[in-house]
C-alpha cells in the first residue's frame, strides 16, 4: 500500500543552538527535505523473516519511490536479510522500531567498486548501504543495521578471549601466523600485498578479484552527496569502518548509536572524510578503532585532491571503547579546519583526544576548538599528539614497546610536512588516565 | 575552570613542539615530574597546579628554548632550565 502522508523530513529539527558562540563562522547545515510519499518494503515483495533475501525488494522499492520524486521507504519491525542497498536522491530509509536490516555475509553479493579508503583511491567491495552523487538522503527511525562484520574481519588472538578465538578458528579460514586469523585465503593474500589496507601493484581485474575478500567495505558509505542525515538508528558490526561520509556537503549525524566489537580490526565509528558542513550530535560510540574521526585524504593524493574537512561541530557525544574518542588523522593531507568539539564524554577509550599524522602527509590542520570534555579510565593518554604515527593503536604501541630509535635529526619542512596550528583546548577533566598528555617523538613512549 | 587532568599515572610529556601555551592546567600524576619538555621551543605556561612535595615539577631536556614557567614553581624543582 502506498501512503501519501506523514512527512519524514522532521522539519522540527532545530540545530540553531549549536551555532551559538561558535568560534568560527560556518553556514547552517541544511536538513534534507523529503516528499510525503511513503512506501513499505513489503509492497515490493519484502519479507522480514530473517532468511529471505530482500535485495531485490529494496531495489524495487527505491526505484519506485524515486520515480515518484522520493519520500520515505519504511522498513517495518522484523529481520530484513539482504545484500547491499543503494540509496538515490530524495530517499529516506526509515527503520521502524523493531526493524533490523541484517546484511548477508555472502561476499559475492558485494561487487568491487571504485572508492577511496584510508585516504587513497582504490577498489573495495560495495558498501552494504551506499549512495553516490545523491541529494537528500537519510537513514532514520528506531531500528538497527547490522553489517555481519564477523564474516569479513580478520582477528588477532590477543584481542579476544581464548574460547572465542577457538570458536573462530574452528569456523574455517586461514592463519597468517598462530595469532592472526583471516576469513579466507583471498583475504590473507590481500593483506600480504597491502599497505595500510590498500593493495598495491594490482594491474588487472582478475588480480583484484583474487583479493576481493580482503577489501572489506565500510558499512555506510555516502560519496559526493549533499544533505545527508542519519538519525536515531543503531549501526553495528561493520565489515570495516562503520560510517564513512566521503566528499559530502551538509551531513547531520543525530542521536545514533554506533557499535562494533572492541576487537574489530579497523572498526572505526565514523570517519568524516573531506566533508563540509557537518553536525555530529547526541550520538554514542562503542567501537574497535577510532570513534569520531576526521580525515581528508592521504599524502600526495590527498594534497592534490585538496578537499579539506571543514566546518564541523561535534556536540554532546559519548564514546565508550575506541582507540580514540575524537581523532584527527592520520590521513589529513587535504587539510582540516574550523572544527568544534564540545560537551563530550570519553569513558574507557584508549586515548581521549588523538591527533595523528606522519611525514609525507603534508596538509594543514587549523582552527580546532575543543572544550568541556570529560574523560574517565583512559588506557593511555588523555591527549595524544602523535606525528610519528605508524598505524598502531596507542595501546598496541605501549604493549609492544617502541624500539624505533629516537629521531636525532629533524628533516627539513616541505609540503610533505603536516602542519597543525591554532588548536584551542579548554575545560578538560580526565580521571584515571595512564598519562595526562603526550606529544611524543619517536621512541619516547614511557 | 582549568584544563584539569587528574589521577594519571604519569604527567604531561611534550616533545618537538613550538609555540604551545598552557593556561590553568591541573595535573595530579603519581610518578615522575608533572611536566616534561623535550626539544620544545617558545613554551608558555601560566596557572599550573600540581601535587605538593614533588621533587621535580618540570623537567626540561634536549634543545628546549624560551620556556616560560610560572614564578610560583620553585626553581630547584625545575630540572634542566638554562
């Protein structure tokens, strides 16, 4: 049944208070607006029984709604097993209370697509939820989305209890060494030819397919979109990063929950990459890697792309597990500027405020305003400024020790030198941290 | 309200930095100096609160230059100041 009532734009949303006393000027972020058309996935043959594959039902529903000029695609209570969902302009994917969209762990449903990951142009499997060059797209409601990440992610023995490790080993897959498990041979092969998760030197389509299983997608990926909103929904168990708005303008993240297991490799919460005009408010993160992370491309490619992350407000968010509560980097070569982080709690993260980069990145990070941050039980540093980042979490560096010799000669400043300036931090309270602050040089971990 | 960092095992360690200003920082660490500066230039600290009876409050090492510290810190508790 098609309904023609009930606007989903939530015109009552009012974010004006966020701009009060903002220490930089930015335009108000546009809230997406949708037509009043409403369709339900069941109208197109969908079945929320947890077994039926609903990929085609979602595709048909989105296509039909788009032809009507857009509106709300309702997902009722139920378990909606599906392959990837591709949103287009003017679609609000609305999950009713009790609705769970459960993505299939069948890798063959996720074709390789061109995208950017870890700041570099590459190929990855298609994201479970994606949109590209769309205007007015949203995921709203009170339901949840699960990416079946356990099927995709490699696993390090040290990060899990023994019984879980044995269960995973028993499920199949291959071991790189006695402590590092991969789901398939292709996944392991991909890792062996990759630098920071991006395969190098692959020249043919068939070679890409050989390592396809390694190319874990971000669960939600919006690329070059305008007027994006995520509101109310739980996002959990992603194959790699959880939410990745990339090169988008006007992004609102409001009252969502983002979860990944603490052992999830690259299980970031949200990576806002080269986006402009962004609000992240009233949201909770409990993840396996960085929680709220700002990025803008890596090294020369990021500098040439020259798309900074800018005009970003993070307000009233909570982070539980995570490598960093609020993070800039390490891929920040396109720059980052005009960012306000206020009224947040970091409760049990590895690091509270984490800035990370390295020689080669270049890029300018400036006008960062951080205030009223409350932290408790920070495993390493409340405030870490690591400009010799090597890809390890702070806890891993601490556990491993750092045997790298202390740098005795400072290289000359070039366009490959990352720059950080005008960073203002005030009203920070942290209790039970290992160390108050650490702005390290290589080899100086205490 | 100060920038307040309580109950950490170690204090703050700042290395290879230029032009950092700290205002109203309160550190309560359990081990070592409250603040260590290594190869730091043009550092300016005002309003610093730290645990009483520390043998070393600030430790300055490497090629640090132009370090401005509050007069309230007893000189014999600043190690390495040139």
